[in-house]
């Protein structure tokens, strides 16, 4: 999941962001990992203290219940699996998948025009 942040949320704790995500997509906080530039964010840290700035993109990785294994996105496609550090196990497959989603690409370009 890729999203963007408004300036007012930067002082919020990572755990509170995960609570919002839990309500929105019904994934428990314990089953979420948020990453910034490949680095996992600690629940206790505030977004701005963790180095998150206005316009930054965060990666949400969901973990299967009772497991430390990431869930596969895309309906279970093994080519879209994520490594524990939040990077794509198969970057080329992930790029192809993302490029096929026109709505996602439009939103990414709106937020990060340098892409």
C-alpha cells in the first residue's frame, strides 16, 4: 500500500497511523509494518522523528496472523512477495504490476511528480 502524508500528521506516533490503517483496511496493528526507504518504523516513534517528511511515501507490509511471513499481494501472486525489509522479492514483477494499475500510477505521479 502506498500513500501520502499531509504536514499535520507528521507529529503523530507510528502506532497511531497503524491504528488508522487498521480501521480502514481491517489489518490489526500487530500485523502491519511501515517502511520508509526500506527501513522499518518503530511503533513508539513519531513520524517526523523517524525521518518522515512532507510528501514522503511509506510502504505498508501486512503480516499473516500467527506468522512473521509477509502476506502476498495481488491475490497470492508469488511474484509480488515482499522481503522482510520491505523490499520487493521480485522488483521487476512488482514494477510491471504497478504500471498496469492506471489509478495507482496517476496518484503516484500526483504526489511524487519526480517519478
